C-alpha cells in the first residue's frame, strides 16, 4: 500500500514516463513477430532444396567448383538448429552455412519462413587407383530433436600431374588421365609420345609448346583426348579453358592421328620461319577440333597435310592461314554455326603473303551460318580445287567440280547441334567425292569405310 501511495504521489511528468515505459515493455513482450518466436515443437522439420549434392568426377588434389543448396524453415516460428555437422570427422568436403564454416559454427538460428544458404566444395585425396572411386559424406542437421541429412557424393580420379616444366623423350600412357597445370615445353630434339586412349586435361592457361616433336596417335575406337580439366557438365562446351598446342619454327615431323581437341583458346598453331622445303611440319588425320575462343587451326608460313578431320564452333576462324606455305586439306569438314558465339569472320581465311601459298583443297565441306564462309586474299598463290562444297557467292570458286551456294539449306547435315556433320540423304556431298591418289586410309572420321565416298570428313552409312 505504501508503494502505491508513493507511486500515485509521483510528479505528473514522471507518471507519464512510467506509463510509456510500461506500454513499450508490454509491446515488446506481447507484440514480438511470430517468425522471431522460437518453437521447440518436434513436428517442425526443415526442407532442403536438394537431398543429395553430386559432384562429377574430380581429379584428386584439385579443388572442385562450389555447389549451392538451400535449407528452408517452412514453419511460421523460428527454430534453433542445435547441430550442423559432417558425418565424417576427416571429411574431404568443406561446408559453409550463411558464409560460416560449420567446423567453426556448428549451429544456427533460423527465423520462420526463412532459409539458410549452404555452400559445398570438395578436394579429394589420392588413392593410387586407375579407375574412378566413390567419396561420400553427409551434412547432419538436428532441429528440436529431429535429425535430417543432405548426402554428399563425389567421384575421385587419380591422375598423373604435369606442372610448368621442360620435358624430353616422354611417353604419356593411358593407364591414368594426365593433368597439365601450366605450360609443358617439349625441348628441341626431343619427342613426346601420347598413346592411344590417353586423356589429357589442361588447367587455366596451361598448354603444350612443342620445340621438338609431338606424336599423338589414337585409333578409331581409342582416341587421344586433349581438353580442359573441368569435367562438370556446365563446362562441356566452354571455350578458352586452356591455351592449346603450339608448334614452334624448330618443330618438325609432328603427327596428330585420331585426336580430339576441345575448349581451348586456339586448338593448334603451327609457325615456320623462312621454310624452304615442302615437307609437312604437321600431319593431321581423323582429328576433331571444336569450341575455341579464337581458332581451331592457325598456320603461319606452315606446311601441313590434313585429312579426314573436323574443325568446328570457333569464335573467330575455324582455320586462319597466314603468310603462305604448302597446305593440303583432303576430306575435311569446316563448319561454324555460331552455336555459342557471335562471329565476324568467315570459317576459313587465307590471308597475307610473306611466302607463296601452295594450296590443295580436295573433297572438303566449308559451311556455316554466314553467306561467305571462305576467303582467300593472298596474291602469290597456286591453288588446286576439286569437288568441294563451299558456302560462298564467289563465282571464281566454281572450278574443279566445286559446288557453291549461299542457300543455308543447300548443305544438309544430320544434326549440327550434336556435332554430327554426316551428310544427310539429300545432301550434295553424298557420293560426290573423288579418289585422291596418295591417301591410303579409306576410313572416314565416323569410322565408316568409304566405298562411294562422300565429300567431307564424315561418310553417310550405306543403306
């Protein structure tokens, strides 16, 4: 009673202040948003955007990309996630929740109708195996006594790693993939052999610089593959993942046979200075070169022999020949449809004239989504054409049995989006090639034996 009397006897201003404080306290207690009020209801469970996080095959010791997932609280009340942890104490996975490593903060508070961002990456330890192996773990969440998990699954692949170095007289076998981290230089007078079935993966800015000799020899069923080292599906057709292969002026007698090259800046570059002979610095047969941010093949005063090969989907040129040389192309397909790029140049360009250009161009297809896909501006040249299909309006190309058109539907392929450039039934390339003396291999790039040969690298199956 004494307290009440004293309270009532307070000055008027103090009474007002006391009243305001009381009201604010009641508001804080009784008007707190429901999504901030914690619930211990055992029926509340989290929802995940994915119950399993998958990583495609990863090379051991190489960091993966980061994969995202969301954790949702669909209740209107807040919850306390008392435990967030990996099942394995020696996990190879690294997990962040809302930017914090769960090893450092193994719990979280989650408001009602809110979510957490989960980031996962993995670095797999070597196991000295020749085949891919499984790596598993899981993220455990405990909320109000409920245990829930997101599974983590990855496949690891041991590899032979090559870092910035100069090599001499090596053979890269196919028992394990080869991963190149940096620039590999084949020294002058030395040979690098790459066996059939060998897969070589290049990291950012990595590549092969050949001063000596490169012999990469696959087979129809066991090709050599050279590509970027990211194996995730989103990188499947991404260009500029590595530098490419460069043959320097001192490099001679190189061979690429049944080799697939993809996703580099420039697939193959060949440079020769003041070369007085006509011997090919590079022979290519049954090669498939695609997805380059510059060009598939760049020739600088180079002598080359290229047969039964496909060059496709490049941001600038498919083939850019500069400064002349002795160059022979037989049964090749050069296509550029701009599937991933906006392009300013024709598929094939022969330009400049440091040395004379001696060009033999037989049974080839040059096609794409531009009306002019073939350009030759060299002045000092000797050119021999025979039975080519070329998208162009240049009437001077109507020689040697060439078929010239700017009609985009004139040249019919089976499926350009799957890189299947086999001539369709009504294609002008079907049964239109002629036998070339000196070319003994009758297999087309798709492994079909040429009987009544089609123009281009692919042969239509006989019905």
